[in-house]
C-alpha cells in the first residue's frame, strides 16, 4: 500500500494544543482529559519580561506556513532565521602600524616633522608612542645618508622637510655612524605629561 504524502489541516489542528488568549496573561489549554489543566505564565512587575512566544526552532505559524511538495518530508524550509544583530570584529593580530589617532596623511606628516626636528636638534621630547613610531624613519634616513648616492639623497629630500638638514646629514654621517650598523637612536622614559597624564619620553641620536 502506498503511503499518502498529503497533509490534512484538520488532523494537524487536532494534534496540536489550542491556545486561548486571556486578559490576565497567556495560557495553554489541552483538549484531552476530563479536567484540562491550565498553565498560566505570570509576568514580573520589574525587570525583564518573558517572551510571549519562542520561535527559535519552530515555524512562525505551524498551521498555515506548511507548504510541502509531494516529496517534501522536512521542516527546514519553513524555519525562521534568527539574528540578534551582533557584529563580529576580528582582532588586530600582526598589524604593527601605530595609528597615533590620526588618518594616514596626517600621521605621515607628523612622523616627517618629528624626524626633521630630531635630525636638527639631536634630542626632542615627545610621547612614547610617537617616539617608538618615528624611530625606524630616523634610522632609515641615516641609512640613506650612509649610502651617499644621488638617488638616496633625493629620497631623503622627499621625506625631510628642510633641505639644509639633508645636506648636513649626508656630509657628517660617515664620520659619526661609519662603524655602527643600526641602532642610531635612544629612547629615555621620563615623567608623564601634566594634564592628560600621557607617557612621555626623550628620543635622541646616539
């Protein structure tokens, strides 16, 4: 005997419990039995209120949302999709670029200005984050000056703001850092800044 794959709406209504609305609160009545039990859900006066219905794993309307085909035997197509609006943000692993609370153009201008001032005066006072961020640019300018070629000089002129500092750096770098391979700067921590308590430091040329 072939099984009947059609669904009867009356049989589904008879199998499911009937829900009656009451002014005091939601209640569920079961039709079978001599004295049908009555379950009432009470709501607290303060705090969070319970949900009237939970549709996490059930269809929104089990009686009228069933639209099965002849070969359909699952409820997957009528289950709702629940989204709580969460936003997943990945952690900044491996991203070592210091932002310094500035957009890229302003951050580059700040680092160029700090590098120019350090090469001009030899020692400046700034925050620890800025000192750590500008250290590699100062080392790069000194490395370009140790090479001494015209191409390296033009690269330094494109980064350092004052032209006289570039020419003086290329003239004196071999005498001062000829035997040193890297590590041209030193960071010395000092007291925090008065007002916002920002960590400060001195950065100087070795």
